[in-house]
C-alpha cells in the first residue's frame, strides 16, 4: 500500500539547505509507475546544479522551487497506472531520469535525448519549455516515492543492489558515449578524467564492450594505479602532471594516435586539455565529448577534414541503453562491485552534499536511502 503522505527533501532557494517535509505521495497517470525509493545516487555535480547552475548555465533551467531533487533513483514499483502491462508492483527498477515530452518531432522519431523539452528529472532541464516536463514529473529521488513513466524503468537483475543501481546514471552516460564512438576490440580508446565519477564507470563500460586498449588519463597517480589494477592488460594510465597527453597517446599507439577519445571531465576542465585530446586522434579518429567543459576549444577544422575526424557531443542515454547495462551486470561483464558504498538516510542529505568533496575519486558511490530495505 502506498501511503497518502511521504517525506521529501525540498529546496526553497538556490543553494539553500534542503528541508525534509511531508508532501502528498504522487499518484500514477495511466502509463506511469510510482517507485518506492531505496537508493538515490548523489553525484558531486549535484552541488553545482543546486548552487551554481542558474548563474553558470542559465539556458539549463532548474525546476520551479521549492523542488525535490535527486538524479538517480532505484527501488521497487509500488503502484502502476491503469495502462501499464509490462511492469508490476514489486519489480526492482532503476528510473532513467531522462524525461522527454513524448510528442515533439524528435520524440515521435524515437530520439528521446533530442526532445525539445528534455529534462533530467530531479536535476535540470535543457530548454525554456523544460518546466512543462517538470510539472508532469515533479519529484526526483530524494523522497520516499517518486513518479516516472513506465517506459523509463530499467528492470534490475537480482545481482545488483539498489545502491549500486543508483550509479547507473553516469554509467549509462559513459556507455552511450562509447557506443556513439563505436568502441570495441581494437578501438584504442582514450578516456580523459578516467578516475572521476563519470570517467570510472566509463572505463568499466569500455571493458564490458571489449575494448582491448584503454588509455586512462587523470591527475591523481594513486587513483590511476587503483584503476589500472582492475585490468592491467587492458588499462594503461597517464597523469596529466607527467607531461603531454598527446605525446603519450601517440607513443602508446605505435605513432598513430587513438581511434576514440572521450572527455569525461567536469565543468572545471579547460579547453586546452580537450585540444590535447583532439591532437591525440589518429586519422579517422573521433572525439566524443560527454563531460561538462565550458571553456572554448580551439579546433583545427581544416586538419579535421583532411584527417576525416569527428567531434560529437553526447548527452545522457536511452532507457534501452540502461537495460543493456542491466543485462551486462546480470551476465557479469559490467562489475558494479568495485564501488565503495557511502549510504545515508534522507535526513542527512545536507551533510552528504557538504561531505562529497572528500570522496575516493569515482570509486566512492554516495547514495541517500529514503526507505531502508
Ligand atoms: Zn519531445
């Protein structure tokens, strides 16, 4: 039974501490589900979204305040709408927060992440019309019950915990970027920001996709070594403090350059750093930008034409790609056991946001647990 009221963390002003309040539990429309949240992932960038997004990226609007944030909920379906036939109460799911309107030209073409009104539920939107989508799905995962379209549910295998599943958001983001770059065996793949919250699961997905040479670039040598130990025959590491990324990448690929480079660094990354990645590409190589670098990046587009090179942005992932990850976890090819779980009750959300600076790179997995199992 779903109770009429639930506890939810709400933010009233940009950057203000969240307060825990009792609100009405959401009810499903015909194609929706209500999910009892057992874990909600907390990525370090949530702090930026709450405090700085309105100033840094005014084109990416927050939901109307007060709002309940929380990007990555995982839990159990507690109620289904009258038209839902493929899911049932009790199913274990991860909710893909990528929300689309369902009726614009991109949506009708099946391209959810190109929707004119796309939002990440519980996070931010991508256009001035985003609020319409927030109005339909107003709760993120920092509450006891969240609402989502049935079509956004990734059904979880038994061998993944809810806390691990709450990491699928950035994992899927990396996975989708790797697919756009046709990652696979014999596709030398450079991942910049490889030990971070986005980069580390991207490395795990590259392993799952069979990439045989992963060039992992980051800053901290200890974290890099820990990463290398996961698959020493396939992961090769370089600290940006130890000289040119480009020179190392060229050397590691017999003078050719990499087939694929992924930029996974956060908003603090520099344009110059991304330029190094472009210069690391071989002929016909491709850079997929999946991080959040906001600096201008000077590009030699004439050379890129001569060399048949590509540059592509990649935002989030489809629910189908989310289900791919669930199947890789089921089969054991994507290993979510490497993350160190840091779980907190809902009341301690403000402490989590303040303490996430002290994480063990991307190995740490911070979650809030609104309903203990
Ligand atoms: Zn749409």
